[in-house]
């Protein structure tokens, strides 16, 4: 008996693979208004995926695994020295006792950071729209889920970059400088490095453009209003940084 497309979609939308694909490609097409329900308008399929509130946990898992690998690499480098600080057996025992705690510590901190940044972004735009609605009452309140998903998506991109660096470290067999290793790797893989840079650059450009259009739509299609809110936000961040540095 053939499985219906709707049943296949229900199975796919519940898998972790779909969540990771959404986070990977999300910044290039996700819009804030898609997460707002309208009586006579259907939402895009990605806005109705289950588990979107938990996407920061997926990012935390990737980041924690990368951090754990770096932690293991540090012990491996120490044990590989001619005269390590401790006997290799003691270092291996210390690694076995501590790497689990290190993993969960990074996992928890990453998840909290992503949720905190998403909440700060949402809170700022919620406050801005709350003020602007006195003159533009047709504006919709910003959906928190959008900021959770997009913050998690950017976090996943950063985590994957870190994972790539970790992969390079584990393949670094010399005692030389890390920068020298990466320079040598790029020189010997010029075509691959160029393709990677082009893909990353194009993805960043598409993501930036999509974010600009999404926030413009959130502010009633007014580009200058969206830009004004962004400029004020940047100014507030700079003032906060100056205030913190002078404490």
C-alpha cells in the first residue's frame, strides 16, 4: 500500500533532520510575519513545524560536542609532549572524569545564551512596535518564536564554523603554529577553499537581505522605520558597552 504524501510529510516534519535543515537554510527565507496566525491566511509549512521552541537545544548539542572535542584535543596535545605535566595515564583518567561535566556545562550555557539573545531581540522590537502602534495601530506584535528560531539558526552556523576549526585541529600533526597550518591547508586546497568562501558569502548575503525584507514587513513595509529602529538599537548597544567598560 502506497503511503500518502501527507503522511510522509508528517513523518519528515517530526524528525531532527528537518529541524537541522530548517536551521541551516532558515536565515535565507524565514520571515517574522509567517509566525503570526491570520484567520483567512494559511501559515507557511516551516512555521508550523513541531519543536521550534527547542531549536536552541539542537544548537547547544552541536556547540557542546565541538567544545568537548576541543577539550579532548587539549589533553591529546599535552599527552603527545615529550615531557607532559602529568603521566599520560593520569591525564586520561582526568579527561574521563571531567569531559562529561564540560560537555553539559557548555550545553547549558549555549542554550541559555541563545534563549537570552532571542528574548533580548524580541523584547527590543516588542517595545519599539508597542510605541509605534500609537501612530501605526495596524502593525502586528513581533512573534517570539521567530526570534528564537533565527537566533538558533545563526548560532548553528557559528557552531558549524567552530566544528570546522576543531576538525582542522585534530588533523594538525605538526608542532608548528595553528595559523601556519590553516595557511598551508588553504594553499593546498585553493579550489575547495574558494568554493567554500563563495558559498558562505552568498549565504550570508541572502540571509542579510531576507532579514532586511522580513523586518521591513514587520514594520508595515516601511524601510526607513525598520532602519531607524535598527540604528537606535545599535546606538543603545554601543552606549551599554561604553557603560560596562567604565564600571
